[in-house]
């Protein structure tokens, strides 16, 4: 396989100290197992917006003009600069070339269905909203595999994510074919087209449905085959990770 996998990832998950408290949530295995075989596309709207480290925490708040991102202690609305941070990341102009996404959970920018929205009186209205960046990714990268660090920590989800990433890479490079040489699971997915006419639907829900009936050992073999030379260290799929 030639050409690198291209993955959007929250910068703090790559070990960069960009969180509001100056910390990070690095997943060491990402760099160890893939290294130069993945082109990481690091994102952090807060840093892009010039909010710096450390910085006051912000929350999503329901207002009369919609959902806004506030420093509630200071009463400052950071939505405009954060949206600028979301939209000025380079990935927005090359969506066809992105194979998957790994985001920081619960973040008002990156949270993938895990963000709290507060009322003005601090009542929690929901705990399953998207952050500003996540919402834009959901809109623009339909059918791509997306996980947060908690989903990624579970062996089955991790395997399905990388299967989805590898299949998308094969699709965009024109090397996705239904042949007898491919594992039965992949062959079936490819022949059915993943439910989309022009692009395979590799969302986690979709690929999880197709993977029913396959155990972790079988999925490990499929993921290892699908990734091919991109995988530099098979320990990525060790079940105790």
C-alpha cells in the first residue's frame, strides 16, 4: 500500500499540552503503532482561536440566539473566535482525502455526541451534543469512521475504526475491489457498497452492523489485512490496550 492514511485528531490526544488546564490526554499507541504511515491532521479550535494555555474553561450554553460557547464565570461568549478556529483548519478544503477522525470527548469544540449543554440557570439540558468542530465534521464528513478516546479504548471499536479507515483509504485510491483474495467480511461490505452510491458508508454504526457475528480474533485478522503496510506494530490490537 502506498500513500499515508489521513486522520483528523484532537491535538491533546497526540500528547500536546493544549488543554485548558495545560495538560493533555495523549494516546501513546497512535504514534508508536503508525508513525510515518499516518498523516495526522491535528486540530484544536481553542488554540487556533488564540485562546492560549492555560485558559478559563468554557461550556456550551443555550441562549435566545442559539447554542453559544461561554466562559460562564466571566460571562464571555467565545463562539465567534472558536468558529473561526474550526473553519480555518486546513481539512475543510480537502474532505475527500480524510480517512477517519479521533476526537476528545466532552469538549465544547471536539466532543462527539458527549457534550453538555447548559441553560442560563446552569441546568443541564443534554449531555449528548456535538462540539462546534464535531458538528462541522458530522456535516462535512458523512460516512467516515469517527471515535473519541473512550470509544477508541475498547478493543472492538478500535478494530472497527481502523477497518473503516483502511477501507476508505482503499476507496479513495481506487484499490477497493471485491475479490476472492479479500477476507469474507470485507468482500461482503464492498459488494454491497456500504449503502451509499458514490462513497462507502464507514460510520461506526454502519460498520458495527456489518461486523455482527465476527469475534475479536477475526476482526483483528481483518484489520491487520486491511491496513497492510500501514501498520508498523501489530500490538495496536492487543486486547489489553
